């Protein structure tokens, strides 16, 4: 009796935890909606094939006579896909067009940060500052060519990238007339790496003459964003990008900072140039030998993360311009979504019919468990749509439909283990506990395989297939939670009710119908003669439901009396 009361208390405690989890999920979404948080909604975001979105065509920037190669396009597609996926699964479709352009299709209307991720080439260069000056407040017509008589060749060969001999009279004249809103400033990212560069900062407030490139973005091993801290560990509240160089980059950066640390004025500065814009030009206060510089500037959390992702995944092999930016309609639309939902509903109805036919009233536990799993799945996907911009495509809907069968499979394994214990003569309360101990090992093993398959598919696949893998993995985890937090506690409670504990015919747990073995005092209870027909029917059903091991054991038991009788005659 005490063990039964303990089981009941544990069951109610587990159900309370389930309610708390659902309340936290729903409360988080409700809070976001009430506070008008960006992206917060009770609805689900749909993928490109169901909702439509934005199509961006990128055309390469090519100099006269230059051709883009297939290898460059493939590399650019891979980098752009990594950049888009870095913010979460967005079901973007990225492909090449005509061996020349890149087509990026994004569900919904992308924000400016997402567009910057796609369009920016993220060509990072570290150049020493030769001359710095304030940019003119009004546009100045730049000199297209050096003034007549001015030389554009250094009279003395520069000895290093910080040598002022790089600043020829022609370059100085061009710098004087240089405007940050000129075409030259916009195309600065295409300048040769072994020549000086005229560039402006990202705000257009300052302009620079920069020496040749000394360290490139290809030497970056990793890049992360975070909040800067002081030497004492206190936060400054300023967002920065932390860079980690590889071996070659560490060595070169140490050599450069060693030289710059001995210089003064503008030459002490080291410009960090991204796509031809100086995003930071810090002074060199110490020699950096560990290969871990930090980029600071007017960063926000989003812009710092975006830049870190661009640097980490690498620069595009060539520059691109946006040829067109148009809205596109859904490729499948609401009719296909409706067809998918109808297919899911049919599958759910078939599972319910099978459960009620096979397990009678016990099948209602399956129905209730599926409802709980559906509610939790909806809340989790809605939260993912808000927090990681997850979008449900038709492939994701297929993953949810498949999950219905996987979820019902867990309940069937559990119910059959309980029936096995009842056939062995145990009471319902004991059968529920013993059946759970046996069933949970099978359930955990099966779900581990499902989850592993989903993880492998997510890692190796791209596009819509990743959405299928993600929904499959999420529903697998939710399946395990529902079995632990709902199905098992509910069966514990039902085992204490008279309807189920008495083995009512409609309960699905009738020991007689299952062919249970009743034990008395060290002997088997003999069947009642008037119930011979009923007993025979129950025996046939029990024989049908036996496992291979149980059939072999019964066969050995039947052979033993015959062997004993034969041995007796021989003696």
C-alpha cells in the first residue's frame, strides 16, 4: 500500500513538472508578443516553398577582360550559405545562374543585416597608415588622373610598407582631392595588394593613405564577437570582434607591430580594412606576439556578430554587386501545405484507430500523449521561429508527420511490456513498474538511433533537408520527454483505479484475455470448468502474442513431462 501511495505521489510530481515546462514555453512566447519583441509571434514562420520570399541576384565585379571561374562561384556559394546559416536555419536556397551570377532566395523579407551578410565580400586586409586627414564635409570633385608633371613612381624604393616613399607627388595630389563619396572610394576594395590605397573610414569622417597589405584575412583561424573587458575583468559595454591568427599570421602580425611600435604620429597606426573601408585604425601601443588582436569600433551586438561570421567563414573570392532584389511567390503555396496537413491528419487518425482497436480504453492514453506531444512541438517550433529564425518548409512538415509514427511506437513498446508482465501473473501496479523498467531501455535505444540519424543528416545536408532533420531531431527529444513526463505517470495513476486494476474487458488490460498465469500457494490455479471455451480463446490469443523466446520456453516445458515418462519406463 505504501509503495502504491509513493508511486501516486511521484506521478503527480512528474505531471506538475510537465505543466511547468509547457507554461515556461508558452510564457516565453507570450512575453515576447506582449513586449513587441522583434520576430515574436504565436504563429510559425514558413519557408520559401510555402510562403515565398526575396530573390537576390549577385553579379561579379570584373575588370576589363577578367573572367569568373566555376571554382570561384562554387566557393562563393559555399561561403554565402555559411553566412546565412550562421544565424539559424532559414531555408535559404543559393545557386549559380548561367555560370556567371549567384542567385540567393530567402524566405520572407530579410533585414539589412542579412543583406549585408550576403552582399559583403568581407575582404579583410591589414595595412599600415602612411597619412591620415579629415575627410571634406562637402563633395570635392576628385582628380581622375595625376596633375601634369607629377610623378607617380617613388624616387627611392620603399624599404617596407610603412616607408613614406610610397607617397609620390601624384598620390599626394590625388589624396588632397579625394572625396569619401567618390567612385574611387566605393571601389577601393579592388586595389592591388602590393600598392598604396586611398580609403575612408566607415563613417566617411576620415581618409587615409595606406601602405601595401601586410596581413590578409586568409590568415585568420577564428573570429568571435563579445563585449570588451578591462585588465581587471570589468565590462566596458563596447562590442568588439576578437581575431585569432594562424601560425603565419601570428608571425607576420608580430613583425608589423614591432615596427609600428617604434614609429610616431599617423605611422604608428595600423588600419584594418574591410572591403575597402577602414573599420578601425588603432595606434600600436605594444607588440602583439600572441596573434590575438581585437577590432573595436562603433559596433552593435548584431554588427559585431555579423562581422565575426564573415571573417570566420572567409572572404568571397571576388567582389559582387546586387544586380536585382525582387520578391518571389511561393513555389508550392498554401495548397501544398494543406495537402501536407491532410496527410498528417490521416496518419494521426489511423494511429488513433489502431490504438483504440488494439488497446481499447488504454488507447486513449496514446491519444492524450500525442496531443501533449503536439502542443509541446508547436510551442518549441514557434520559439525557434522567433529566436533562431527557423522556418517550416514542406520538408519540415514531412518530418513532423513521420514523428507521429515514431511517437506512437514508444507507447506501443511500453503497453506491450505491461501486458507481458500481466501474462506472468503480476498485478497491474507491479506490471506498470516492471514494464516501465523493461520498456525504457528499448525506447531510449530506439530514440538514440533516431536522434543520431537526424544529427548526421543535419550536419551533412543543406537547404530544406536540414529543416527535415531538425524537426525530426526536435520531435524525437519531445517524444522521450512525453513518455517520461506524461505517459508513465498517467499509467501509474490509472493502475490505482478500479476500472483498470480489476482488468475490465474494455480496459485493454484484461489478464484473462491476455492468457495470464495465476499463481496460488506454490501451485498453478486450475481453470474453472464452465469457462473452458473462454479459456481456450484466451489461450489462443496468448499464443499469438508470444515472443519467439516465450514460444521456445513453452515448447521445452511441454517436452519435459514426456521425457520424464519415457525415462521412468526405461528404468
